[in-house]
C-alpha cells in the first residue's frame, strides 16, 4: 500500500505542494494526514507572513477534531536522529512556548530559521515545499498576506 505523502493546498494564488516526511516525524505526519482527511484546512487561510508563512484554524470558526500532539518529534526525549532543520521551504508545527504540544497551526519557513530547531523545545519539521512552482506560489501568498492580511485556502488534499 502506498502511503499518501503529498499534501496539496489549493489557494487563491495557486497550488502549493508539500512533501510529507514520515521518516523524520511519523507521529506528526499521521496527525497532519488525519487533519487533512477530515477537511480541517478547507476554507481556512494563511494569516501570518514574516520569517514564516503560517496557516491553520486561527481566525476561523472551525475547531480541531483531534487532540493536540503529545510529543514533539524534534529530538530531545525522542532522540530523533532524522531531525530536519527549519530551513527555507520546510514546514513545521507551530506550538505554544511549551515543547510537547502542537495542534493544527502550521508554518512554511520563508528563510533559514535554525534557532527554531531548539527554542521552546524546537518546532518539528514534517514536510518540505515540493518544486519551483510551489515555491513561486508560496512567495506570492507571502506577499499577499503582508499586503492584505490573509489568503484563503480553498482545499487541502492528500495524494501520492
């Protein structure tokens, strides 16, 4: 059985494809796939653009149908040898200033942010932007969020 590892976000500025990295963060990837399959991100938006482009349920009327993540797969207690750094184009789970939580808020690193690997327990990278076209859309969305405050996500889907 092929596991779907490509997350496609359809936005008002085009399609962003994110390649999931299950060998680096298997529990986080499983959590994200559940959220996507439950259509959690459909009708939400990108709402933050600075060093990262953030999206999720913030500012929407939707609620996460699942419990928070209970482990942060950045290393430390899990001893993750497959840790991927928060470099430009990687995607991580946002969380409060407590290490072992995280929910449905995600961000795409717009620059290299190695400090995010360790601060507040680290921010777990679970995906990467896939391909030049997706990077172009990420840049357009980031610029638009800076200008108008948000960019809609019409749908989020998993594929192989």
